[in-house]
């Protein structure tokens, strides 16, 4: 029973590290500047 908890904790930590790494990578590769989108909701302008 103790081993199962340890594996669960290690697995949860591994998932958290992978998710954080993916988030950081995504934020680092975002283009900087102004983003202009035209879609069904209209015109959208966002500054990055």
C-alpha cells in the first residue's frame, strides 16, 4: 500500500513538471507585438 502512494505522488509530480514545461515553452514561443484577428465575432486586436 505504501508503494502505491509513492508511485502516485511521483506520477503526479512528473505530470506537473511536464505541464509546467509545456506552458513555459508555449509562452516563450509566443510572437510579440500586436495580434489582429477577424472572425465571426468581429475584429479583435490584442497586444502581446
